[in-house]
């Protein structure tokens, strides 16, 4: 591996997260962190880390859910880092696709040693996903709400109506980070699972359909940032 290895740490304990980051950056790795499972999955889809260090007990999506969905688009090694020490939990992680398992509290040099060993393993060249990079809908038993708009993440409905899967994934991706500008390429990767050769007109078509569905109530939600992409923001239409 000639480039600097990229490691993603998904861990809700801020102290553990900071310590792991310090240990791995000291080894020369490029480290990203996430404080919950849903954020970790989105980061993993964007950054495609060479190693994922994953806690089990996290809010918004537990480690099992993240691991299952991560394996749909990446063969990178996964180290489970958790307080659970039962044999059944270890077996479950390995069955879902984890490569190694370290129980808290852990010996810091052991974590570094295991990370090194996993990063030395050959990984098959990634293949293009056959479907969209999965987003966590059912793992968050909650709603995203804005004036005139309610997204039920558990039921996968918007204002009580079912949407086609890709339209729903596109809306949730934008609405989770209001005012952030997403490029068409980012949306192509996050929603359709395509990094190269993605036709940006696909995003335009789905945004147009979403705007038509959300047009009631005199509000605009999805805005074009010309030459770049799209952002989500609630704007009252003037009359």
C-alpha cells in the first residue's frame, strides 16, 4: 500500500475515539472519526477507508447494522471494538463480515498491532456496487421534520406517502445536512453507489420529481447551486 492508509473510527465514546485517533495518527495513518453509526456509514461510503474500526453499541445505528451495510460496498477489513465479551457476540461479528475483535478496555499497543496486521492483508479490488450505497433508514427510529415536511425514517415515508427508494435516499441525504452543498458526484456515490462515469442528469431528474412531490404548502426545499450541485433549505415562496 503506497498511499497513506485511511482509517475510519466509529465510536460514540469521545474519550475512546480521541485515544484511538491519537494512537493511529502517531503511526502515520490518516484517521477520520464518527460519533454514531449513521454518521459512520455515510463517512465510509464517501471516504472508502482502508480499515474500519467499529464499536457495537452506538446511537442511530448499531455496529451490526453498520457492518452489514458496509459489507455491501466494501471489502476493507473491519475491527470490532466493543465492551461486549460474550462468545456469541464475537461469532455474530465474524459471521457478519468482521475481520477481528477487540474487547474494551484494551491495551493500546495491541490495538495498534491489530490495525497494522489488518492493513497488511491483501484486499480484493473493489467492484462497482450493483445498487445504491445503502443509507440507514430503519436504524433511526425517529423523524426528520421541517415546516410542511415530515420524513419518517423508520417507515420510509414522507408526509405519510411512500417514495421510490432512490428519491427517498436522495431526500434523506440532503435533509440530514441542511444548507450543505452536495456535488452531483457526491450524490451519485451516496445514493446510486457510482463513483466514476455517473450521469449527473440522473440526479437532476430525481431532484425534479422530488420538487414536484414537495411543491404543496408554498415552500421550496431543494435548491440548485449552479455549477456545483444541490442543497436542502426550507424557503417560503413569496407571493
